[in-house]
């Protein structure tokens, strides 16, 4: 079991009040109380818990469902060991203590504390991340929220225009084409489009450097016969679309600000420290960020997501756990007659994973199949065997992850010259 702890603390996290339960090494309750979410109450609780039995902080093990938060940070800062577990596993542990389906905060806190005492290997030990990684994680998640806003607002704008002005949708994407929004503001209704001047449209296209369409095409498209609508629909749609465009501009500017912040943070993480230790080959040891960003298809957003969400796995070179967390490791179900007497065991996509990491690795593999010859070949072989597009991309991602961890262990950057001749 490794370290021996004298006390085990279970914390059921709540929005305003948290339930705390402490058991000793024999499983007897020694403390049980709620604590409100404010600085004074939390500090008082931690002091009281760590004072039990005149023990040192190293004698306490804390169990929570959340892998980060105020309680995690304060106990880690005081020197206690903190562990995290999936809420689904806690739900299974609860069945040990009640068969009637009872569920309350006191029971959950006790289940966390006692199961940590008896089943510690099933928990994941936590550690404080570097300040740069914490900042990177916050910015990655903020960017994800802004991107969701962009897609949501773009869908609303498209729905309004499709209702009374569908011809403008033929010119481009209303989700991100800022020039199309300016054209809409010049002629927000089909009636006003009939009087739209070509020179004004040409000025908009020139300002945004749009060459795939010219002013004549834009004017001709907007002057198409409008769809018949009920009285008042055009004016209502125009007002709604104008409001959505203002919000879309703000969301896109916030996304660009997040991207600039990610680039700056990654530049700091990937820089080689002056005077750093040298490896066996005499070359400077590269930071993990620099190695990750050197791979084809990773990019700023995907690289930042992987560093933020899986920093500890990358640091520990834990390839197998990374496969599980990204969803590239499949799930094999062998039960009953399946997988026996010549019957193949069904293999399914893993859904219990980190969705942000899964999306990042998916996009990485997708770009790699377009720009990396070896990844493109591997994708083609999997498709030829009858695998779906998603299954083939997961196979490519699994191989890319294996290559990434081999590079991390050797401290080497990606070298295209070492792979392209072999692919040829």
C-alpha cells in the first residue's frame, strides 16, 4: 500500500456547503461536520482536521471527487496527501454501505473516507501544478467556452437569415466571415439589396482582402427574388440578426485574445532555459511543450489543451494512461460466449475519457493524415480494412501518441526527415 496514513478524510463538495468526514486507520469516525464555502470556515476546518491526534500533515489522506479546487489546494499546501476518484466509482462504493439506495452528503463523505482507507490503489494521487500550467488550463477552458458561444451565435444568425434572406447564405459562412456581416449591414433586407451599390460592396471586399467572390457576384446574389414571408417577419429578422452580429464580433475578438494568450504561454513553456542541464548527447534538454509543438498537426490550441489537461501524464511519461484519458484505447467486452470458442470479442469506442483531450487528439490526428505521409498511409490501411473514419483516426492518434512519448523519453524534437523516406 506504500505510505501508512493515520487518518482518512472524505469531502463531499457542494456549491455552498461541503460535508467532511474523518475516519482513523480502523475505520472509526473521529470527526463529521459541514463547512461553509468561505475562507475563515475552511481554514478553521483544515486546522482542526490536521490537529487530530497531534499528528503531522503527512499522516492524513484526503479523498475527493473533484481533482482540483479550494479544498484540494489548501490540503496539498499544508502537506497532506490528496486523492481523486471518478464519481461513478464512488456510486459503486456507496452500495457497500446501503442497499436501499439512500444518498446524502454525510454518507458520501463517509464513503469517500472509508473507501480511501480500504481501496487506495483505485484513487489517483494529486499534486499542485506549476503556475504556468494552471494559467494555461484556465485559458484553454475559457477559449472552449468562447468557441461554443461562436457556434451557438452563428447558428442563431443563420436561422434568422434562412428565415427571410437565404440568398446571403450562399456567399459565405455567417459564423466567422466578418465581411459578410458588413455586407448585411449595408443591405439588411432583400428590399434594400435591390438598391445596393457595387462600389460599397467592392470596398468591403477590398478591406477584408476577399478574392474568391467579386462585387458583381455579391450584388447579383443578393438581388435574387426573395422568399415570401408574412408581414413583419423581415423587420423582426433584421433586428434579431443585427443583435446577434454584435455579439458574434465580441465573441470572435475574445477568441482571438485567448489565442494570443495561448501562444504567449506556450512560447514561455517551450523556451529552452539558459544554463539548463545537458543530456547524454551533450544537447540541451527541451521542454515537453517544445517537443509536443514540433509534431505535425498539433498546433497551438491542441498543444495547449494536451499540456493543460494531461500535464502530469506527459511529465510522468505515462503512455497507457494517456491512451485511456484521450479515448484512443478501445474497450473490449468478453462475457458469456463472446470471445470464446472462436467467437470474436466485440471492441467498442472508449467513452469514459476527458472530452477536451479526446477532441484535441482527434483534431491532431485528422490534420496529420492530411500533411504527414506516414499518418496518411496508416489511415488508408485502416480504411481499407473496413474501419470507419472515426475508428481509423483513433488508430492514427494511438500511433502518434506512442511516437510523442518516445520523443519525450529521448528529449528529441520531431524530425520529418526520419519518417518521410520510410513512408515513401
